[in-house]
C-alpha cells in the first residue's frame, strides 16, 4: 500500500522508456452552475507497457470518465494525456480520431456487436473502417478469433453465441488492428465468475507484450489479482496505487497474438 498526500496518490515511478501512457493534471467537469459536477480533479498517473493496469473505486468516482479521457473519447478540461509518445490531448479532433482508430482498441461491458453480422464480420470492422478490403479484413478477423478459441464460431451471429463467446468476439475486434493500447470498461460485469476469469486470462496474455498496454475499469474484485497496477479512485482522484511488478515478472505465459500476420 502506498501513502497519500493532500488527496493525491504517491505513485511508484516507471522508467521513462517503459511508460505507455502518462497522465498529468487531468481535470474534467460536466454541466454548469448549480448542475456542475467535477468528475476528475487533477489526476496524475502512469501506465506501463506490457502490463494490465486496473482502475477501481466506488460508482461515481470518475473511473469511466478517466478511461474515456485516456481513450480520446472525452476531452479533458485541463492537463495532458500522452500515449506512446503522442500527446492525445493536444491533437485536433480529426487527428485524434485517426490516432484512436489506429492505436486504441476498445472492449465494452455490453459487447456492442452488430446483430446482423457474423462473429468474423463483427471482428473485422476496425480493418474495414481503415480501408482494408472486406475479404482480407474478415480473413484477418478469423485468424484472431482462432487464437481466442473461436475458430468454430466465426460464422455465427451474436444471437448464436454465449456471453463469454460474444466477449471474445469483442476482444478480437479490439485487437484485430494491432493497437498499442487496449481499454476495457467492465469487461467481466455481464459474465459469470468462471467465464469472467477466462476473459481476464485472455486479456492478461494480450498485455504481456512490450509494445502494448491494457487498462481496465472494473468493480469486480474477483479479478483484481490480474492487475500489475491497481489505481484506486475516489471523488475524482487516484488516492492509492498498488504496484505488483514481481507478480508480472513471474509470468511465463506469452500471448500468441503477437504473431498475427496479414
């Protein structure tokens, strides 16, 4: 456990060359006047390459807002967000949209799969948006789905898949374009315990790469042990950080996803 000072966490330093995401002085509010709500109050944090970082805390503490700012979905009022050397908070909207499409993968709690598309077609969407011909995009998506144990389900519609299988399709969609940063909002919330653990194990394998980082918002304390770093939030601040580098260093599993080719 780390001591806190003046409401902000004393965060263990990450060597500069190992930093994937650097957050400095980030603030965010919603509404005006009597309806003004401060969601983030000068957040400072660093996320390491090759690790899973968790953001935890009570409802309304700012977890999802912070994740959305890191992912470039929301603009911060003030402060800086740097992702693999690129200052996302200083980009123009169009530049940020291109950066997000190229460098960030998203995994959502409710999967957000299109019901009329097959698993492979759903997983191929980022590549199609990027301009890859549909046939090549779907072939690449099938390959990623196969690495996630879904090789026999690539032509199934979402309605023909279990919750865990749908989440695997969502993970494949997030990874198919080889992003540097994977952001996940409550990826186990809609899953039973065993399926949730299986999904987290997949994400842990994905994170153990020197050129990628994974950041996850979760309420599920059953999966806290998957985190290399756990940032505890309260009232718009990171108030405590747990650092577990020895556990990360002891991992022997390496993801096969690093060998995906077109």
